[in-house]
C-alpha cells in the first residue's frame, strides 16, 4: 500500500524565494489554498486553465495555455448525437493580451483577432465568454455561467518530481453550469440541472518531455452528482496522486496509483482503469468518439488522444463501501508532450 498523503489546511506559497518548490506546499487540499507564485525557470514554466463543459447535447471546451515562450489557446466542440466536431487552435509568441493568475479562480484572458477566451470570477460565480469569428465556417459565441458552491470540495495537489521540477494541479468537478453555446444559427442551451463544468488549473515547472493519462467525469447518475478524477504516468513515484472521486460535492481522496490499460494502436477499444495494489478502483471506459490533436512546431511537439465515452464499474469509499458507476459520461486521454 502507498502511504497516505499529507492534507494541507492553510494557505501556502508554491515556491520559495529562489523559485524552487516550497516543501511545505507538498500535499493535497480540498480547497485551492496554494498560491502559484512561479518565478525564474525561463522556458520551463507551464501555466494553463482548461474549461470543459458537459451539456445535455454537447461537450464544449476552452483552454488558455502559456508555455513561457508562447501562448496556446484552443476551443473545441462535440455534438454527441451527430458527432459533429471542430477544434480551433491558436499559437502565438507571448502576448500582452494574455492573463493567467496566481490564484485558481482569478480572471484569465486570451484575446486575438481570431479567438477570445475570458473568464471572470465574482462572488461564487465564473462568467466564461468565448468568441471565435471563424469556427467550422461559422461564428461561435459562448456565454457560460459556472457556479462554485462554497461547500463543494475540489482536488488541489502539489506533485514534486524534485525541488526544481514540480506541478500544482487544481481540479474542480461537477460545477453547475448555465448559459449557451451558439454556432452560426444553432444555439445549444445549458441548464444547471444537467450541465456540469470541469476546471483543470495547472501551474508548474516541467521537464522538457512529459506524458500522462487523465480520466475524468462530471455527471448526474443514479440519484447522485458524481465526479471522477484519475491520473497516471506523470505522478508515478512522487508519493502524490491526482486520484479522487466526488459525490454531491464531497471528495474522497485516493492515495494509491492508478493504472491505465489501453491499445495505443486503437484508442477506441475499451480502456481498463484500476488501482495498482487493491481493487478500490475498478472501471471500464467505452469510447464513442476520439479527439486527436497534434502539434509539431519548432519548440512544441504534442500529441493528444482524448476519448469521450462512458464509465462503468465502481470506486470504493474509505469505509470500504462501493460507489457504483453506471454509464457515466466522461473522457480519458493520453498526452505526450515535448515543450
């Protein structure tokens, strides 16, 4: 068995005065208590805000990413039934029209002629607006209101590779969501009762090459609102994991590594996901759509295979009881980066 991770309960800075990892920040918290005071480490600092909204008809996502020497912003859309999919990606040198905060929920902004993403947090609510004048031959506009209930847990983990390379990840699941996404004349309404947002906030100092798996879901199922967050590869051997599940806003932390079994020659085959030593996590993921995103620029090489589909199986509470997972809509991915 792996050791139980340390829980953080007070605000702490991620870095010391030299820009190295603050040892007091290593651990996990149920609230975003870690301040991302990154400095120095030029070319190696990585920052991103990834928003993914699971609606009744569509999944919609917007990301702002700063790689220290370039900004990358992308927006994608998938209609579950028709499987209409489109993704727009912009990569530019560092722009003054880019803002990513040290605190998880503070304002973020990316603005260009071809794509704008802006999030503003105020009094428990994030207002996310996205505008893309040219999106699959039409214009896209999204106006989304994301609630952050005060008593809802989030997963906040500082992962230490060493004092010089480390990552703070803050994952917020099952956030009630309203608003709309409009592409051309087609408007998709988001209703708080069955639309949920996942926020992935990342700040860290990374090695040149990295690989990870990430499994997640945020849905209403069997009378409960359930969130899943499971990660692999990148946290192996660090003593920390990004593994947890949420039921009606309450988080159960999983300190054990999770293994992902899948066919990298055919990602659309079922994935098997389970804990390394016990049977506390036992899930099968059955994909219905594969998103592939490949970048091969001079400094940035990235290949993402993100699958959308359904989870079945169970995860186990700390008291030994099982939480049944039945046809839970979500996604899983393999990401290999050289950045």
